[in-house]
């Protein structure tokens, strides 16, 4: 088991799929606004989720530095969504660099997780899922030992290219049904 691992996952997946594969001693990074989302916010806070204020870059960087230190001191792993937000267009959004700064600061390997698109069985207007199938691929670790902040952009780009290639390979084409047709 790798301690201090940074897991990267594109947002295009169901929460239940993530919970099935969440490793021991792992928590997630989430936007600060989630704290105020009623029961979900309370459970997230009690569960140790690391919250970042995406509107204030200096605060977000400070939280990521603290998160890197916590990863090392408490021997935990962090699950990070490098896209920064959900995407229902059937492709990956560009990655934000925070996850990569975190991995480099902690000198922790990145384990890319790619979950296929659910856009073919998610009804956006109704915010409802029909039944369908998703595919999960866990890719080889991307080492960060010896990397510095100067390497973050290249690390981010490399990770994106690897993950997007696999995402496109395992995701059904837009318009192709991946489950029963609804409505």
C-alpha cells in the first residue's frame, strides 16, 4: 500500500462507484461550498474531507500545502478531482493544477483512475440516471519523486493526456446508448 498517494479521477462517474474502490486511509478534496450542503456537508466534514476555497487561489494553495503535510504526517491518501467540477458533456475538462502541486509537494505518486462517461444514461434536464454501465480503469502510478514546482505543468499535461486517451477508449460514443432509453 502506498502511503501519501494522490488519486486522480475525472468527475464523469457516479459517487457510488467511487465508494466501491476508495482505499483505506483515504479522504477526498472538495469545494468549500459543500460544507453548507445540509446533511451531505456535515457528513463530509465529519468524514475528514479536505475543503478548499476555489474562489481564493491563495487560500486554496495554503490548504493544499497543509493537505500535503497531513498526507505525510498522518499517512493518508487524498482523492482529488483534477477537473475541479462535474462535467456532463461526455469528455474530460482541462485539469486544474492544484492536485499536481499537492502530489509534488508530498512527493507522492499519482494513481490515475478513469471511469467512463455516464452521459449516455444520465438525463441532464431531469437530473436522473437510467440504468447503464460504467467502466473503471486504474492506470499505472505516475511517480513524482524528485519533481519540483517547475515540473507541475508538464505533470498535469502528461496526466491529462494519459487519462483522456483511456477515457475516450472506454467511454461509449456520444449518442450511442449505454442502457435503456428513457423518456
